[in-house]
C-alpha cells in the first residue's frame, strides 16, 4: 500500500539571526554586523531531515533584522499567509523571524489570520553557522508543528527550544539564552519533542484567527500607536510629545500594577481628553492591569495582562474599527 503524501508546508523567510551568516563557528556575537543572510531555500537545504516530515515550498518575504519588520510588513505578511492557507493542499505555514520582535508579528497574525490551519513562527538565538546552534532544530520543529493536524485551531504558535508557545502570551525574556521565550504565569502549550511527536497539554482561550473581528485584507496602513514608558520621576514630556506628533492611540507602559508618577498620569489624562485612546499596560511581565478608579476616572483603558508591545498591536487593530473607549476596553478583554 502506497503511503499518503506528506503534508505540504509553506515556509516563509523574513530574516533575523536564524538566517545570519557568521564569520566563524564561534561567532555568537557579531554575526549580524556584515548583514549577510542565507535565503530561506539555503536554510532549508542545511536541514535535509525536513524531507522526512513534510513537503515544503519556500518563499522569501524579507531578509532583515526583525526590528525593521514593522506594521506595513505585518499587513503584507498577513495577506500572504491568508492567501496561502486558502490553497486546498496547504497543511500549514512556517515562518522564520528574528527574535527581537517575533512576539509582535506572531500576535498580529494571531489576530488577523483567517484559518484554523497551523501558522507557526520560529527564530534562533544563534545563527546556523555557529557550533551548537539552535537554528537548525528550531526550523525542523517549526515545520513539524506546522505540518501537524493536532496544531490546528490553537491560534498562531511560536516554537523554539522544543517548546510550543501561544502567540498571545509569549515574550522574549533574555538577551542571549536559548530558552529566552517564555509565557509568564500561564506557561507554554506543549512540546515538539525528540521522539518526533507534537504534544499539546492546553489551548489558548482568548479569541484568535478565524473568530477574530479584524480583517486587514483591504488595509494599506495601520493607525499609528506609540508607547510611552513610565519610570521613577517620569513627567509628561514623552506623552505630550507623542500626542503632538499625531499618534492615533497611545499605550502607557506603567510601573507595578499600571501606575506612574503624578506628572505622567496627568499627561495621560490630557491625551485621553483630547480624544486619543490611551491604554495602560504594565512593564511587570506578569499579572493583569485592572480597571481601578485611579485609571478609569481619567478615561484610561486597561490592557488586562498584555505587555505594552502586545497592547500596541491590539490597539492598532482596534482603531481600525472604533475610537470609542468603551468599545476598545471590550476588545482588550476579548483578545
């Protein structure tokens, strides 16, 4: 009996450390300086074991440092992923990405992909040219998860270090350790493990992908949203400057449970009164910003447990639908 064809996975390259070409096998630090990158086809050729898992089709979307992957790139990538997933034969999409902003791209796709098929992002803390690199196994695991039927319907996923994380919850937590991606108190979802299995123990509960209300197919740009960060002694200078620069929305990276010095808070109140939606998140890393009087009486919106960068992504999309603070607050609680 002829075995069925292996699943077809589209692998999209966008750049990052996973694609960098270092100067030597011990170049763990300066490999990005020369701005030399493997193409996605070259990366795949370095991991021939992928052929045992899936048929792959490669596309080069970009080949850049992930800090240069901005909102315009997110829109184009979301449209391309949606087009690929509408193809009947495609089992899933795997995306290689720099780790610095991987969590932002992943969360944007989590809110804008219109399919239950797996979409999985990966990166690496060491380039493929380095000894003991994590790039090759992360690429293999990413494609393994994207090809797996058990990964369907769980939203956009992130896979590094054999761990499967939810796009909404995951964040980079270390500058250089291989286990940098963490999901705070909530933990990761499962494993892409050494026995070749893809194993899940839980699924994200917040709304994502096909159940999301956001549609970016016709969008050519996203509203500008900036982040103002609070710290001891911070006044309202940065907040007012961003408002005067014309931001459509503002995220405040609060301290503790979302608080900030008095001058900073007064500037947030002024900005909200000017009609600019202001969302308060926390820099703490875990826990919720709750709707207490000190915030709501100023007309501020709370981000629940979203970190400031994730709150910015969601506020951008919310502003494509509404500027009403109560409606934006509903959105912050749903996604």
